[in-house]
C-alpha cells in the first residue's frame, strides 16, 4: 500500500484531469484540483525538457552531490499532486496517446495560443465530437475571440493591458507590476471555478463544454472598486502608492524603526486612533470628522498623522492600536512570515519528499472540515511517471 492510500479522500477524489498547460495560470489551477483530490496527469514535452518553468532558476533543488535538478522553486510552486508524463504532441504517436488519455479524463486544460492545438487534432471542436462529456478549459492571454486573440499572453502584459499597473506604484513613479505573477494566479483561480461549475453541469447532464478564460479578462475582473470607480465617474484613477482610493487613513506609514499598516475603516475607529496618537482634536475638525471628509482632505490629515507616527516604535503602535481595536499590522519580510506562529498553526508551510530530496512548499489555504486537502505527490521530475501511466490499462488509477 502506498502511503498516499492512508490519506483521507479529497472532495475531488475520482476526478481525472489531463493537464496540457504550462508556466503558471494552468498549473496553479491543476495544482488546486490535485490538492482537492483529483488525479492530475501533467503532459510535458520531452524535447524541451518539460514545463518552461523547470528552467526558471536558480534556485533549484540540488541532489546529494550539489547538482541542480529540474525542480526549480518556480516550478515547484504550482506542480505538486501531479504525475509527469512525457509526450510529444507534435508526433502521431503523441496525439494518439493524448486521445487515449482524454477518453478517460473528466477535464482537459490547456494554454496554447487559440487554435494552436487544431493542427494536432487536440482542439475542443475535434475532441468534443469524440468525447462529448469532456470538460475542456482553454487559458490564453486575450481569449479565444476578439482582435487580440492571437497575441501571446504573459502575466506582465496582462497587468499592463488590464490596467492594474496604472494603479500600482508611487504617485510620481513609474507604473509598477505586482511583485508576483498575480494575473496568472488569479486567472488560474477563475479557471478552477469555471471547471468545477462545468463539472457540476456534467454530473447532472453528462454534457461537457469548453471554458474560455483569458489572463486579461481575469485581470480586468479583479480591478474591483477601482474599475467601478472609473465606470461610475469617468475619472481615470491615479496611483496612490499604498493609499486607498476610498478610505483614509488606510495606508502604510513610517514609524521610528520601520513601517506599520493602518486600516481605519470607520469613524469610531478614527476616534480611537487619534486618541491613541494624542490628537483627539482631529475628531472635532470638520475636515476629518467623516470618511468622505477625510478622503477630500487626505493630504492635510496625513500632514498631522505622519510626524506623530514617526515618533513611535512599530511595536508600540501595533500594541496600542490593537488594544483599542483599531485595525493595524506589520509589514513583514518573508523570513518573518514563515517564522510566525500563525503560519505554523495554519499549516501554510509544508515539507514533501521529492527526488532528489526534501522540499519546502507553501500550503493550500483551504481548510475543510470533512474533506481536507492532501499532499500526496511532490513536484515530479520531468517524465517521471511516463512508463507507469502510459503502460497501464488504467492510466489515471496508478
């Protein structure tokens, strides 16, 4: 019996996923499905060394002799709970192997350029005729339709085209991307939601369908309040650094020894906040009495808050405001994040035994009372499971 057989069954136990995606958006989605219990077969091109992100390092996991493996930290971030199967879909044999796997799969996910799989007979139109119950998810930069559909899609370009870069950064600075590939990650999350919805429809009706999700569409969708601010007023939002467009004070402020985050969301919190700073008179100032007034007089208010906060240590600000139930928090570096008791309590750092050795990964944030996520397979080496899967009569049941 494999050790994974002793783990509890996940919510998606028995669901079979054929993963033709690479980089980050698709792999983020399929890792989530795998964490939830699905069996995921990750198809990798043996001629190129597999998923592009295997070479996106350093850092790489090293073997006992100090040699780099094909497990980059980037690749491992989105590829646990998957079997790696090396197949060249440009060959007739490879296409036949994919169709054999698709015949058993519930879900196929791919992120080729729109129309790119048609020449291999692996596009939705072709496969859906043979496998009408297949849920087929296509991820691309701009979607399967529209004037930009044939343009390549990368996270940075999606952040630029979709507007988030225009909102990120200091007011007088350059447009700035988010520090991680958030357009890819959020697209993967939307894809996961779409897949689960289509899976529900398939279970009810037996009918598959195609899901068309684009990095740019997903990025526009999570413009949220700033996007609707613009649609409501016609005014183009400006970069405000860490400031909030609709709440003041809601920002990162310098202290005597670092920085602190303040999120003063209502007038009663503001009263307690300025009382802590020794500035109770600000409550009676009509420029600051309400949030709309504070928003209008943001600069005048900050002119009084900034020097008061800079005279205090971060620890004192956090302890003092927490005692007054005013939302406040630190700006932690990653060593502080992963050393925190909260991360330990929530299992947000995990260890898995990979080849060639133990690896540290970020845990799944979903906590289930009945069907917990499981960590059954470490990020695989390229093609590690090819023989096991391709020579099996039941490739998804290994």
